[in-house]
């Protein structure tokens, strides 16, 4: 269920700001859409899951947010379709000065099963779109005098999660991408940061991957004795999008409960 239960700080600079969130239909992305909407932002989001996207729009509209989010169904691995969905949303929200590159797919695979096609597909859903979304919004941000891009990484590649070699390759590359974009876009006051979540208790994680063994590993590894919720990640994303973080760029910010 989507709530803004952890919504604490309100960021006045987010009021009426147009922000694009990819994979915003469920999980962490949906919490980010809800959190930004609660701050009065004009949120546009894309997702491949039409039901989830429409359901979120309905729920937030019923909550009476200042701007009902604009949803576009698209597959972000089809870059032309993705760019066209972004352009359609911009017609309604105005140019984006915030972007959250959140969509991903953490489907497990054995090394022996990977083919050149499945490898490319995994990088396509976990990496490529982050670059092309930044490319698509950069000019609008430059014209507006600046912007903030948040790339969703993961701690998974640092701690060694099995059966995820393509996903973790993409997630480590996202930290490099963050630095590359931050360097090139910085002179235009476009900031680029990366959030690296630990194990976040989203619906998909609970349904597919959360076993008693994994739960035990989480609490042995984390300093803090609570599960990370999607809202905890959304709170950091809101801060990084707001002007409160105006001198933060090329940063990697963990939300992992102190996984050591
Ligand atoms: N949940 C965690 O424990 C965790 C940990 C570390 C990093 N992350 C990162 O956080 C981000 C969000 O993760 P999540 O757990 O909320 O994931 P999720 O799978 O719950 O949600 C991902 C969303 O992206 C959408 N999506 C997937 N493929 C798409 C495509 N081809 N086109 C358009 N939309 C597509 C899905 O429909 C879904 O709504 C991801 O970048 C993930 O790698 C999550």
C-alpha cells in the first residue's frame, strides 16, 4: 500500500517542480512518486505495468495531492518509445528539472544460463535507460538554469549477491555514470547523485526473495535492527532533488541500515 507515513520534511523548492520518475508504478519508485507529490511537485512517471501506474495515479488523486501525477506506460528498454513517452509527459508537466532513474529488474540467473541476448537485455533494463533519460532531460534543465538527477544504484555489487552478475555489473556502472554525468553537466548546475539501497522490504522482494535465511543475513549485517522501507529511500531522493542539497553532486549515498 502506498502511504506517505514517513513523510517528514517538506521541501518548499520541490513545490510545482516537474520531476520524472522511471519505474514509478510500484516499489521504491511508487514511494518516490508519492513522496514528491506530497511535497507539491508535478510528478511524471513511466512504468511498463499499466495497472500499477493507473492505480497509483488514482490513489494519489484521492489523497488530494496538489498535482495529480502524470503516468505514461512504456518499456524503458525501447529507447525511442521511452523518449517519446517522456516528451508526451513534458507536454503536461513542463520541462523536467528533476529526474529519478529508478526502473530496474533484479531477476536472478545462473552464470551458465546467460546468453549474449539475455546479458544485453539485463543491461538494457538496468543501465542503458539511465543514460538516455539524462540525455533527454538535460537540455530542459540547462535552459531552466539547473536540475537534479538521482540514479538508483545498489549495494549489491559491493557485497556479492549470487545469481545477479548482469544486474550487479549494471549497478556498479551506475556509479561511474553518475560521476561522468556530474562532471559534464555540473557547469550547467545540473547535479547528479546516486543512491545505493541495501535490502528494501518492497512487495516484490517479499514475494520473490525474502527467505528466513535472507532475513537472518540482513539483521546480522545491518547495524540497525529494522527493515528498510521504500519510504526511507524516497526521503533521501526528495532531499537530493531539493535545493537543500544544492552543493551535493557526484555523491554515492547509501540507505542500507549500516550494512557492514
Ligand atoms: N528493493 C531493494 O531491496 C533494492 C535494493 C537495492 C537497489 N534497489 C534499486 O531500487 C530501484 C527500485 O527497486 P524496487 O525494489 O522498487 O524494484 P521493483 O521491481 O519493485 O520496481 C521496479 C519498477 O520498475 C518497473 N519496470 C521494470 N522493468 C521495466 C521496463 N522495462 N520498463 C518500464 N518499467 C519497468 C516495474 O514494473 C516496477 O514498477 C531499482 O533501481 C533497484 O535496483 C532496490
